[in-house]
């Protein structure tokens, strides 16, 4: 599940990379230390930005299963440049219905980027249960947490941010989305099944010169407000015009709140590498 254009994903990728929390990332990498090869599943992979960010930091041989239901994005992900020690399998799966299939077989780490705020509480519970049944660590980056700071402030900011956060809770293909509550819900779900969970802020930060992505985000806020019918259209248009003028003048900056989290079982599974069949029960 992606639902985003390749152009938008390319625009945001360097800002994603800058936002990733290093401590949480290092904990995820430490969980697979000593495994060679290591098998990683990337849920909702988009064009493969998660692989590009993480694979160079893992010294072991790696097999990545890239999962998405957007065939165009998946094709781009499969063609991504990567270290020679990395092998890729692109798997078209509708995660809303076939999550379990995405996790079958050889898996040592499950990862995802900017997915959790799109999913529902029941789906997230399914994910936690499936990870726990396999005793798999789970690394999720860039879950939106509802914080948006715009500078300088505008009288319309509060209403527009509230409208965006309301829209974030609408169905994105998995049922009523968790939106800004996704990270908190994920932490609670994994803690409930006995996982240790590390969470840290991983905010997007946009300076005045980051005009293109600021304009895209402002358009996204306005579109979300229009979709739910609040505020009034004239107020939305006036707010968007004023904020775009600030961007054009090089006076606008933004911070968008995100959370990175890493959840690991109290007793990590260590697969039997002596088995030639990578899908044997010892890998589950």
C-alpha cells in the first residue's frame, strides 16, 4: 500500500533521510547483528527509499523483500541502485488483505516507512500479532504524530492543521486510519504483547529555501481541509495564498512531527542457518 506518486516520494526522500532518528535506526541494525545473510521485509516500500537508507549501513549480505500494491512504484523499487551484497525481490501484495503473506518465509527484520498513520487499529493489531508469532523485530520510521509548526504564524493555521489531522483519520484503504495516533497505538500494541519499544522524534524540518516541498505540503493541507468541508472554501484559499506568498518571499519555515520506533521481542529468535530451506519452520 502506497497511494503516493513517484514524484512526491522522490521529492521527500532527502528530507526523510535527514529526519530518521539515528538511535532508533542503530537499535534496529543491532537486532540483526551477527546474521549473514539477513532477510528484511519492507512493507509499503514505495520506490525503495527504506532500502536505500538502511542497506548501506548493514555489513552483512542482505535479501530484501519489497512489498507494495502499486506496480509502478514496485518496479522502480526493484531497479533501485544498491550495494552488490543486496538482493531484491519485489512482491505485489495488497497489505490491507494479505499482510500475513508478506511475512511468510525467511524474515529477520520487518521495516516500513510512513505507513502506520495510514492504517487502522485492527490492522495494526494484526501486524503486531503476526510479528509476535514469528518473534520478529519491527522498525517503523516517520509516523506522523499530529504536530505541525508553521513560521511565521497565520491566523488560519490552527483551523487548517485541525482539519488536516481530522482528514488523517479517514479511511486510507485499511479502515479508519489512526493518523496522528499511530505511533502511540503501535507502542501500546507491541508493549501489550511483551515487546520492548524504543521511540524517538524524527521530525521533518524545512528551511526557507525548501520552497518546493513546502508548497506541496501546503497544497496537501488545503486539499485535506477541502475534502472534509472545513474551514469554508474562501478561508482555505485565503490561507493558502498567504502561506504561499511567505514561501515565495523566503520567509516560511516548517516542522512536521514524526516518530521513529523500534519494537523487539524480549527473546530474539535466531534462525538456524544450517537449514538449506529458507522457508523452514526454524525461520518463523
